[in-house]
C-alpha cells in the first residue's frame, strides 16, 4: 500500500513538473472590425515552454477552418466555411490571413494550441471580429411642412441608409439631443439584401416660442454605427475607418404666423401714433382759420363775434366747428392708416416669400 502511494505521488509530481515546464499560454490578436472587401490577419501567439508543438487549429463559432500540423504533409490545411477565404500563401503556424471579408465573416474566432507527448497539454484563446458596412447615404427627414406656426405639432421621421450593423439614430433640436420618450417614436428595423439594415426614428412635439433662437429652429438627425465587439458591456465606436461613420440631415425651420404677429402689431401701433402726431401738428393756424371761417358762414354769426374773439385771444368754436374738425381728422387718419397698413402687408408677404 505504501509503495502504491509513493508511485502515485511521484507520478503526480512528475506530471506537474512537465506541465510547469510545458505550454504556458496562448494569446490571439484579431482586428476588432473590418470593412467588406478588406483582408484580415489573425495572429495566434503562444509559449510552448519545453513542449513540442503538435497542432495549431483555428475556429469560427466553434467550426474549424484552418489547421497547421508541423509533422503533416502538407503542414497547413483549410476547410470550407461560409464567409471564410484563407490565403494559404500568407498563413502559417502563427497567423492566418483572410481575404475579401464580407458580412458573413463576422464572428468569434478561437485559436487552439496543443503540444506533443508526454504533456499533451493544450490551451486556447478567442476574440471577436466584426465586419462593418457603413451607410453610403445621409439620413432622410420626411414629414416636413412648408410653414409652421407657434402651437403646431411637429411630426417628422428620420430614416437611415443601409448598413451593418443597424445604425443608431438621434434627434437634435438646436444642438440639444432629444431624450424625452414622449417625443421619440421607434419603428422596427427593416431588413435588406446581403444582411443590411435600416432604421427609422420619429420625432413629435408641439412648437413653442422657446424652440426659436434668433427667429429659426435647427432640427438635426444623426446616424452612427456602433458595432458591439463583445457580449456584455464592451462596445466600440468605429472611429478610424477611411469612410465616414456618422452622417446627419439638417432641417432649418423659420418662424412664421403667430411668431410674426407680435412685431407687426407693434409696428402698426407705432406708425399709427406717428400719423396722429403728424396730422395734429400739421393743423397750423391757417388751417384752423379756414375751418372757423367755414363754420362762421354756416352759422351766420356777425363780425362782432370775430372782433370779440380776437380781443379775448381764445378761439371759440360752436358745435358745427367741432364736427368739422373731427370729420377732417377722421378722414385724414383713416386714409393714412389704410395706406400704411397696405404697405406693411405687402412687406410681410414679400419677406415670407423670400424665406
């Protein structure tokens, strides 16, 4: 019994020593993303220690597509797999080069390294690569009206271009992102050929004066592509691709209707006040004497009244005189107001057409 335990002890100790001096670690280096048509180099680095390499195997989603066995002839072998095209001339025990990647190339890649006898140890490492197809078109804003007034409901839709993965849309009003759930309307993703997708995000809110800065409101829709490179919290935004990863559409809304009502009313009041002042100031002494002379002949008053009026130096007007003055003022004021009002309306209409 003691002999058996001693043999078992030495066997375990010998095995541990072999493993300690054998294969230590395996590490992969896989591009996080690629664009369709590009090549991708997958690196597999490892430390065999005192072990001898038996094989290096590559898997995509647990399906083997490349194997390198030093003692085999040929040493390298590739296996057919959808979306995988191995460049055998550039691949070896440390790396695999994929040509002309496409959307089906995306996935989890694993490198497994195994050693010869006596350890027969093995180790593996994995990483994810995403093939990203960025949208070629800017997002499109629909539902735009020709004119808006304060109190109107804005009801817009923003539709992205085709991409993979699906774009992420955001609305901005005057450079402030819209985050209110009540204002955003989400629609299902639309599937297109070759695995491409497009999305639509709606925007709905009531227009108020606070939305206008300097007489206009800027509404913007931004589409970006953020591929998830690992399950969980790991996420990366495409930043270094040679083509744009973010596109936007801009809508400029100018204030009309009620927004223009207040300044027009103020202008009309000012013009009316100026007209009244100018008319009253224009009633000079000669105009006043003509009106009195007319009223005097109508009432058949004697010259004595006129003499008494000069002596008192206070103009005395009877009821007829007051009526004539009022009529004259009313007619002049009405005519001038109509002319100014018509001019203001023409200017407002002209400004609206130019906008």
